[in-house]
C-alpha cells in the first residue's frame, strides 16, 4: 500500500500560536489526508481526498491505533531531553490520530501536555526553528517534537474553549 503523506509529516516547525486564532483552532472540517492509490493503479499516480472523519473511520486513524514512538535521546538537544516521554506520547505524525489522542486524553494527561507549553517557545526557537529546520531529511526526534508542539497547541485551544464555556 502507498505511503500516506500529511501536511505535518517531515515539515519544519513553525509557530502554531499564529494560526490558532482561527475559531476553534485549526480547521477540523478541512482536515484531510491525501493517500496515494498507486497500489490500485500502479501506472498512474492517484490520490484519495476525503474529510478527516471519513478517513478516520475508513482507515482506523484513531487513538487506539496510535503508533509506538521510541526516540533516541542522543538525537535530542540535552536541554530538551526531559520532554522525550511527552514527545513519545504525543509526537504522532498523523494529524487525525494525534487529534483523536488529545480528544480522548484524561484530564491528567492533558495537564501534563499543557505544562509543555512553558517550554515550547525554547524548543521551537533553539532547535526546531534553528539550523536543523534547513537540513532535511528531518530526524524522527525532530518530527516527534514538532508534532508534540501541534498536540500541545490543539490541547491548549480545546482547554481555552472549555474555560470559555464556564
């Protein structure tokens, strides 16, 4: 089967804070996956485009099917190694699976994730937006920390919406 590619995979980190002022954070209704269908028609490139909900149901892109992530501490700057457990838990490259994990997280898991926000600016500035951002291919550790930032941002927006309802 072809490899799925999403906008969050192997892309340099950017400040997510600038994008979260959109009502509800990101555009969940516009979330979609482009899946090569070269296994169906190998002579021509074909792609499947559908809503996030449709793809989550069709391909099982859920928290229950999240990938196991193991990071190499030697590939993470020393000052950020304390965050490796969070990156292994939340640094999921697939937007649909990562968002489903955030939606299904316990309050304690979300609190642990939200604490990362205090360190995220340093991680972003010193590592993810530093020289490594111009040096693809990106390491699994780099991608996991980038996706951890996306998970944190989604959890932060959801938390703010929850607070606003009170």
